[in-house]
């Protein structure tokens, strides 16, 4: 990494988590030279389906601490 990139990285790391996430998203988008329109449309449909399921109560969200316990095998029971 050249000096300019190192300096930019240091400045980026000093940003708030939200600002860093937005910056990272923008940088990743800039690397997306070709986008598959059909894949993008399918992802949008899936997102809308999941939001509808949450809004209607068909599915229930699981809080992150519970997911973490399940993933690490710590059932807490």
C-alpha cells in the first residue's frame, strides 16, 4: 500500500462506525464494474419477501445475543 493509501486508511479508521460502513460500501460499489441485473432483481425480491414476512409476523427475528449463543454452542440452558 502506498503512503497516500495508508494516510487515507488512517483517516477512515478515525471515522465513526456508521461513516466507515458507508465509506466501505461506496468503495466496494466502485469495484463493481459489471452488475448482473437479474441477480440484483432477485435480491430485491428476496429482501421485500423477508420484510413482508417480518412485518406480517410469519417469521420472528432472533436477537443477536441469542444467535451468537447458538453459533458458539452456548445454549445457556
